[in-house]
C-alpha cells in the first residue's frame, strides 16, 4: 500500500476497502489495522486522509466517525 505512495513521493493517501457482506461498521481488526497503518504513515511522512469502507449500503468514514 505504501510502496507506490512512497515511490511516487505522495504526501497523503486514502485507505479504501469493501465489505462484500454489506456491513458498513468497521470490525475490530479494521480499527486495529487503521491504527497501525497511521503509525507507519507517520514514519514515512505520508498522511492518511481517511479510511473508507464501502458496500452496497453506502460508506463508512473513519474520519467522520472520529476513529482517526
């Protein structure tokens, strides 16, 4: 995930993934992974703008739900 951003000198990224089940709420694993990815992004000096989960029901923004 960070390889292309780092190689292309990106200053920020969005993390986006889907839940085929349709569930919009993040799992405990989603929340923990987001925290770890944000830690890594700080080391690389690449800002994570948001982590978004998408499904047929809509979307869930970690930023909008104060999880970042």
